[in-house]
C-alpha cells in the first residue's frame, strides 16, 4: 500500500527547514511534534536525523498545531520537493493512540478467495494471501502497520448479505468478537473463532470493495498481517487478544440513557399516530382562499377526540396504511430501522402532506391548507413527516458519535463517564485578544474571566464550556472568539467559507447571537425558517440583511456620487433596449422622462427642452386612454357662461387645475389659475371667451378615439435616447469607467436582489448560523458542498459554537456537536432547563428507576459536562475546559448582587459574580420609586385570589395593577425612552395582561409581555414580574394533603410547597424572570404569601427580594 492509498484524512502542508541542512528529499517521517521553544516551528524525525521546519503559509501553523494537540496517532512522509527548498509534509491522522497488535495471522477461506478474484485486485499471478498482504499493510521503514475499526463502527459490516449464507468455518461475527480491516479498495471483518483445545484463531469474512474515502473511525495498528489458509491459521497471540478486549469493551452509560429516552419518546409518537388512526374522507371541495374542505366519513372514537382537541396539525394522504398503523406491536425500533435502511427519505414536496386549518365538529368538515387534493376521496393519517426528519437527524448524529465518525472521532469518549480519550498534548497558546478585536468588540475593558474564556475556547483540543450568569457578556465573548478565529483563519481559496457553525435550540437564540455580528464586513447568514413560517415570511435575519444592504447602499452613494450618473446611463440603456425590442407608448414615456431627469448639466439647454417636450407629449398621449374619462369630466364641468360661472365657476376651475395639471400647457394653467381666483366683487369676468375656447380645445383633445394597433418605434424617441447616451459619455460619467460600473452593478444587486445577496454572502462568510436541527438540512448540506444522503458524511466545521447550550436537549445537541472538530458550549445551567418531552420524563420517573434514580433527566448535557465530566478530563490531562464569567454589566449592582447571592452562591460559592458598571448608569426617575432599583407592588390576597384558567392560572387583580402602573409610567416623561417587559409564569396571565393593555402591547421594541420561557437572553430597562400565586387557605391545603395520602403517597413539605407556590419553587425560572431588567425590577404579588417558614425554605429568592425592597428599595400599595 502506498501512502496516498491510506484511507484516512491526510493533511498536506508545504514546509521549509529553519536550519542549514541538505535539501530535503521524499522519505518517511517517523514523528511530528510542535517545537516547544519556537511556536511557529515543528520537529520532524527522519530515519537518521531530526529536522526543524516551518510551514510556508502562516495559517498552516495553527492548523497543524491543532491537529497535533488532539493527541491522535499519525503516519507521515515528505513528498514533492520544490526548487525553493520547500517540501510537502503529508500527515495521515487516526483516532486515538496507536495500537500495538504484534503479528496477526488471519485465516482465509474459499469465500474470501472467490470474492478477491471477482474484485480483480492485486497483480496477476499472485496468490490471494499475497494480494491481501499487499493491499492491507503499510510499510514504513522497519515497521508495519494496518488499519482497523472496532465496536459500533463495524455494525453495518456485521449485517449478513443475502448472498452470504453462514458457513461452518466461521464463528458468528459480533461487535464483541470482531474488528474490521480496511485496505486499499477493500474492507472485511476479522472474527475470533474458538477451536478445540481452548485456543482461538482469526477468520476473515464480510469482504467488500470500497472506495478509499477517509474514515474518521479508523485506528492505526502497529503490527504485521499474515494471511493463510484458515486450516493453517495459528492461535491468537496474547498482545492481539488484549487489544481486542480493550477495543470491544462497552463503557457507554450516559448516552445510552438518552437512547432509552428517545425510544420512549418514539413509542409515544406512534401511540399518538394510532389514536388518530385513519380518517376516511369524501366530497373534496375547493375554496377561493387557497384551502379545501373534505367530509370525514369514517373515523374511530379516538380520532374524533383528537380532531376536536386540535391534536392533528398536519395530515398525510396515503394509498396504503403504514406498518405502524396496521400492526399494533410494531415498535419504534422497527420504525426507526425503516428510516435507517432507506437511502433517503422521499422529498417532502413529492409527498401528500397538508396542514390542517380547522375542524368543524358539527358538520365533520376538515379544512386543509392546499389549493386541491389529488383525489376527491381517500384516506388521511396523522403526518409524522416533521418528527421523522428530526428522528433521522438525531439517529445519524448518534450513530456517527457511537462509531467514532463524528468530526471529532473521540466525541463519544469525551461525553461518556468512563470514556478514555487519547492523551492530548498541550497546544501552543493562541493569545485571547488583539488590539483590533479588543477595540471592535468590547465597549468596556474585558474582565479577566472574559479573557480567560476566550483563551480556553481558542486553545481547547476538543471542547470548552463557558458558563455565563445573566448580563455577564456571553454574546460579547462569542463575538470576540469569532473575531479571533477569523483573524487566524486560513483565507486561501474556498477555505474561508463556513468554517464555523453558530447554533442554538431556538431561532431566537440564534438570531440574538448573530444580530450584532459582522465578520469581514458582512453579516453572518442564517439558514432555516421557523416551524409553520410561510416561504415568503421575512425572518429576523432577512430583515437585518435588508437593513445591512440598505445601509451599505447609502454609504456607497455618499462616497461615490458619480455612481448616480452611471446608474442613470445603465437604466436609460436598459429602457432603450427594451423599447427597441418591444416598443410601446408607456415605455417610450418612461424613457423620455428618464432622459429629461438627467438635467441641463448633461443634456445642455437645447437637449433639455427637447427631452421635456417629448416627455410631456408622450405622457399626455400615454394617459389619454387611461384617464380620458376623468379628464373629459373635468373639462365638461368648466363654466363658461356668465351666470353659471358666477355660481360655481371658480370651484370647477380649481378641480380642472388639479385633475389636468400634468397635461396642460403653461398658458392654459395660468388661465385656469386666474379663473379659480375670481370673486364676485371683481366685476364681470373678462376671460370667459378664452375659457370657452380652452374648454372646446380640451374636449377635442380628450375626445380623440383610442387607437388599437401594433406599436412601431418612435423615431424621435430613438434619436433622443442615442443623443442622451452620447452626452453622458461626453460629460465623462460613462459606465466605461470600470470602477463606477462595478459599483453600480453591485448597488443594483444590493437593492434589488435580496436572495442573490444571501447566496453571495454565504460564499464569503466565515461562519454559518442555524438551529441545531436545521444545521443539517438540505440548504446547509448544499452550502457545505454535500451530495448524497448521509447528513453527517461531510458536515464538518473547525468549530461549533452553541449559545444557550443548557437549554438544548442532549439528543438535539448531539446533532450540532457531531459536526465540530472543536466544540464551544456557552450557556448557564442555573437558568432555564433543557427542553425535553415532559410526558416521557414523567413515564420514566414512574418506571422501575423512580424519581431519584432518574435525576439525570433534569440535567442538560451542559450541566453534566460542567459539573461532572469535564472535571475528570481536566484532572486527566491538565487542560482547562471550563470557565465561569464573573462580572455582570446588565443591571443595577444591587440587583446583580441579589441574583448572584440567591441563584449562584447558594449552590456554589465559586460562582459568585460582581458588577462592572457604576450605579449612576442605571438612574431613572419613574414616579413613586424614589429612583430605587427594587420595588414590591403589593396586591394582598383579599383584593382577589389566583384562579384556574384551563390548565393555567390567572390573577386579574395583579393584571389590573400592572396595566395601570404601565400606563402611568410609559406615558410619563421619565418612561418615554425606556423599554418594558412583563413576565408571568403562566400563559393565561400573560394573555390577560396583553388583552387589558390593548394596542399598547403591539410595539415589541417598547413593551413585551409573555411567559418566562420566551425571555431568556432578553433585557429591558424595567421588568414587571407577575407572581399570581396567593397563599391557599389551611382548609384547601388539608384537602390536598388528604388526596395525596389517599393515593398511597406520603405528604411532604416539598409537595405542600408545590401546591402553595407552583412554578415559583423552580429557582432557575425565577432566576431568568428576575434578571432581565437593567434599571428597575418590580415584583407584583401578595407579600403576605411569603411570610412563613415554608416560603423561606422553598422560595428563598422571592423572600430575599421582599426583604431587599423593605431595606433598600420601595414597597408600594396597590
């Protein structure tokens, strides 16, 4: 096997020796290491010497450093020497450490021999054993190597082909007793087979031809392969046996738990589909509003219930029911297996999916969002298309991680509790900041921990976590990391495109992250739309892109005033060309008017008069057919007799002036103007005769019959256009000026082609943005130059940066993480928890493990890595991978201290953070507050208690108080420049407040009302928190206690607190809701509910805030 045939990722870098040495020639390289004393040099060990080299291209220094720091094993050689003394250093990298296998004998049977003959591999006349040795082994000096895969990475190879029946020769291959060998154009499985006497041998099977595509799961094995007839194979050696045991050991536990969660989630999905079942329809009727209606003629009882509840958002028209509806015991694993086996899901547009607009229970009529259906009657089922796409993405990412084929092959080992990663090498440090980035990104000097976070992110060999409490500048740190990565990136050729993925769980998180980012002068493109968004809906990114294009166009025009003339010439030429090819009166008029707009400076006085006269005449003729009726009426209403004129003549003259101004001659306008100003005291009008003549003239002019004919070119128009183009060229403002012409063309694209600009930006963008799920959609695959169905095959980024990472469920986070060579997770596990299916979590807690054993469900991957796994890795290799930001800039220092004390230091004193801005930055003058930052607006329980609203809660008394105070402050001088947020834990309360506010709530930039879940990452000058819960009576508490005990459950303080305070017990939600403000936080609720020991134990944050308001803030009566 030659070096170029090695089926691994080969990095090629041109280098030059840094010391005087004979010219380097093509030869093996036995080791490559970073030179400790020189950060830009590398030490390469040759057969008889050690040489120091430096990459010719500066960007390659960091690239090679990063690869070496990962601790992966490698093979290398020098090739292609050049006349300038440089030579190519080629390095093939493999996952993990090199495996010492020793000599390995592999038995070959007639099946393998026959398969090899069919593939026509090797030289003619050579025996199969020699051919296998030749194409599967690589010789470097005295050392021999081969390339293997093991564990889940060989699962696909283990599946039996239809034409390959099992034979007595072989043991049944499994991932426990087998490994894979990859050679030049070939792959096969090696299985350990037990023999009589207690010994065992290796047998080859599952022979496949294969392209030499790089395989990230490949391991480098040191040892010599020897292929023999299986009957003569020697026993497995101790060294190979030990490596086999280590390779096939299964240490996975953490990710397996989430696999089980996914299986249960899938079973619930199939259960939902079965409840809907099949819906027989007939009587399809098309409607004018782009919908159709169908009559549901037959459905099960559960189907009717699902339709009435609105639990059928989308349906699929099918010819035959799918297996999961036909067979009750068809499991989710069977369903997922069907997805995995298909090469590619059919395109959504090729299948019959339709959104449900509504269902009428009385008439049983279902309304669907579509112009028509393929047939008038048939069968509908619940569509699982969206869920299926998500399932496939999660499965592909999970499989890539399991097999070691993620962008970072060790990702699974990095995550798993017992995973043993290859020992990484301390990378050569990249400085966290340069003067340029410091000035561009930071308004204030960065804190020590912000700089450390940037340094850790830039220098991690694999993964870094940045915990950012509220207002500590997470987004600013991300911006600085991006700018630094952009500075040190390789800008050669196409390498700049899409090196970084910016992602998060929700569109809001992604859009907030990229809103203020600008790399290389262009915004970061975001791909993918919100669920349910129409194709023509503008996303926040598209609006920002439009603003960017508009701003850039304005700046270009200001800096290059001559562009306007070039644009005019281009427009005149375009209109001229259109007119020559398809002459028409409207086009002739537009062309003449455009020429007239050039002005005297270009056309000269004579040319200007000529253009104006022609434009006027053409305009009049052009409008004759369009407006002749209106013009005729205006002319007919003119009064020309003495008596009628004295009645309303001036008024009718005014009407004529307004209607006919654009088609009147100057003297005609003057006459009508005089007539409009006449008053009875002026005496008999002397102009009536002239007015009568004008009326007759206008009636004749506007009564000309319309002409219907094929238009011919107007010679006068042609001559004027040629004259204008010549004058522009003479004036020196011609498009022949290449710079101006290019700028004019660019402006045309900026202002008239938004989708073209999106594509152009993508080609030059250093970073792409998308949600975790949509980061592998077809649009992203196209941007990454992917073809084929394997969404993970080429989806690879140098860095994947995830914002609000603690909110992303593990299975969705893996979709993004599987794409990153290095991963940066930014978030805060003390704020909102990750989003998982609550029904699945409830069922798992009610299962065998119980609630205590399923506490892992509540922990996001971010929290698990931050608090547990990365500590172990840091102890293992000494590389820092975690940083907590320790200074907030968002809110008043008093409120910052309150948040730190109650939601961070309470759990870990090392998570304390301070404030970086003075009190004076947060001054306000809102009435009744004395300028304080903390206010409790007390709404005692006797004014009105909380009440049930469906599955939610409302408290109208709180809503009324909030709306009254909002109206007072927002309409005051002190509140006009402020932004306001109103947060509730309950959707029904938020809806009630929004309803009472009316139109005031329409301006999102001034005021936003919603539940806490939609507010993470946002900030406002003033925030109202609606508490809602009041303290229940002792009788209702006792009644709840009896109900719990009657179910056989124990009554605890925790259950009593949940009954009394509900969501207020969730400290992370309380943290988010009380940390969105800059200047003022107002909690609105019943202070009396907090004056007991239960409140101090279970809602200590609220109790502390009430005490803070009493000591250093204000308590207001309602």
